[in-house]
C-alpha cells in the first residue's frame, strides 16, 4: 500500500514499481462488483491536484478525484452558466447511479476504470461523457499527457497512467441533450439500458439535424454508438413525421445487428434493444416540445413518483366506553418530564451484582447443574 500526497509522489511510486499492476484506490466501491488481482495498491485520496475543477464561460473541467456527489453539485452550479445549462440534465442522471453513500465516496474516474476493465459494466458516466464528446486527460509517469474521448479511452493502455481530469464542451442554442436510465428499481440497480441522445438541430427548419450522437449501454460490450443512425439522421427534419419515422426505422434495423451480451442478465436482449429505440423516440418528443400536439407530447414526460406516505387509523366505539376509550398513558407525564426512573439512572447500591450473557458451548441440551464457584470467587 502507498499513499502519495501529490502527482510527483504518485508517478515516483509507479516508476519504482514499474512492471507491476497498480490499483488506484479512491472509494474502493468496485470490490462490491468485481474482484480483480493487483500487485500494489495506491491510495490517491491525498493527491490534491486530482480535486481541481474549473467552471468558467469557456471551460468546464473536473478533476479525477471528485466523487459523484461532488460532481453532481458542480454540474448543478455550472447549469447557471450560459452554454452549460445541460449540467442539470447530467446531474439528475448521476443521481440515479448507485446510492447516496456510494456516490459520496466513489469517483467518476473510478467508474470509468470499471467500464474499461469490464466492458459489460453499464457505466452511466461513460454513456454521458461519450455523448457529450468529453475529453479525458490521462497522465503518465514519463510526463506524457494524453487527451482522449471516452471511446478512445476504452482501448488506451492505462498501465502506469492515471485519469487526471475531464473537460466538457460548451453548448449552443442548437444543441439538445436528453438522457435516460431504465432499471428494476429507483436506486442501487444495474440498468436494463441507459441511453443519452445529443442532436444539433435547426429548430427554424423543422428541426433539421446537423449532427448527432446516440450512445447506449447495457446492450453490448463492443458496440455503444448507433453509428448508422447517426449518419442517416444528418439532414433529416425530425419535426416532420416522415423524417422521424424514417430515422426510427433505420435505428430499429441497426439495433437488430448489435451483438448483445448476456453476462449481466437483467432482461432479454430484444427488450433492451427495443428500449434504445423507444428512448430515442422519447428524446425527440422532448426536443420538439410544443411543436407536436398534446396527444404525442405526453410521451416525452417522465413519470414522477411522490414520496410514499402511510397512515394507520384506530377508531373507538363510544357506546362501549370505557372499553377502547382513548386515554393518556399513565406513566406518560413522568416519562416526558424526565421524572421517571430507569434502571440505568438509579445509582448502584454497595455490593451490586452484575450479570454477563455468554454463549453456550453446547446447544439444544438439558442443564444438569450450574457451577457458580468461579463467579463467587470474585471479591
């Protein structure tokens, strides 16, 4: 185990242990999913450079040590800056990842490393960053710094290297983003399918598409882009029924050819592929907004479930009083005022004996006798 305090210390450790497989430990949440073998473990929580972040009019940059919870806060903050309004959409999606305790300790960089080591892992962070065309900065012990897309990162040799930061782009008024995560329950669950859709469209020209990225997870360990659909959709007017239907048909045909994995079996492969098509349609309806009629507009809405509440009512029959007649608990006033005495609050008188529960050495048996001599021998 090593605990560097800066990047120079970290790279020095890697140089001294060159050739050995290193595991960078931040929240160590991946051990709940996978048990991988490593030669050395490096606790990077003390590396302050990896906590740096920048929110400005020109740049949105987050250090690799930022936890998912901190990332959510910073994205919410960034959403108030022009061009980064999409931060709220991304933050709301990350709130669906794992649980609050795990998000408090697990980092976004660690999530990406799990995806790289285990391609079948349906990483929400990967889907989001790939859709946003994010740039991941990788630092190596020889001083070389690389800037990669998430897709390039998946094939990049990460030996003796660490994720340093990620940079997110600035949107224009023609950029549209929508994300989804379909899972068995609201929290702490693998996704059946997660998907993000980014379209650059001209709303004044019937939402004519200039560029597109359609990224999905939970389906294949080798394919995560709907590449044919991304190419076909350019020039199409999604504000027309013809343009939308043609695009959906191409996407449906493309998904049929995607090789699906069955390592994490949450649902049938055909269902997961159909979800990709349905969620794309839902995203387009969201982008079109009032451009479509109310009959179709509801298809863009997410189902909101309020906090559950429960009540238990006890009724009494006055004709049977005093039976079932409500009355204050006899001891309630003394207990509420602190006057009531309990065993732990009563001072011990001299010579008080204490008992200690112990486990039986033999279970399910009859006791012939009890020898108290050892206990009685105490003064």
